[in-house]
């Protein structure tokens, strides 16, 4: 189907930003659109659209490098010398009206 120039933004919105588009990027969008549509300079329009509307793409894709917490090695010589405590929840209430769970871990015995 040949797309009139006035409808090109609608096609780009649908195939790149829309629910089924998924912000696929330039290469995959350029492959996907010509399967059903044609217009002059389609590739250039897709590149321009992706760069111009790139804020939402970056938000969806997230950061390129994911930071991780530093792992530390703790020397522990006896049980209960070092412990960790986590509170989980809220969960559905139990019969005794409890919504949270506390987890305590000993570094020595795990």
C-alpha cells in the first residue's frame, strides 16, 4: 500500500511507538514497515522518527550499562557474630492478621 505523505507520521507512530511496535529501533522498524507499506524515503523517515522521538525509546530501553552493588567478603568467626535482617511484604493477611515477614540470616551458618 502506498502511503500519502500526510499519513507517514501515523504509520511511524503505529509501527515504532504503538502497542505492537515496542520501540524496536531503526533496523527492525525499517524491516517491518515495508512488509505492508511503501513511500519514498521510508528509511530516512524511520531514522529521523527514531532519533527525534528517541526520548521515549531511551526510557523504555533503560541504561546501557547496569550498575551492580559491590560484593563484599566478610570474615566471620562465630555464629551470630554478624547477621542480616530483611522485612518482606505486605502480603495478604494471615488468619492472625499478619501482613509482613521478617527474615534473619546468620553469615556464619547461612
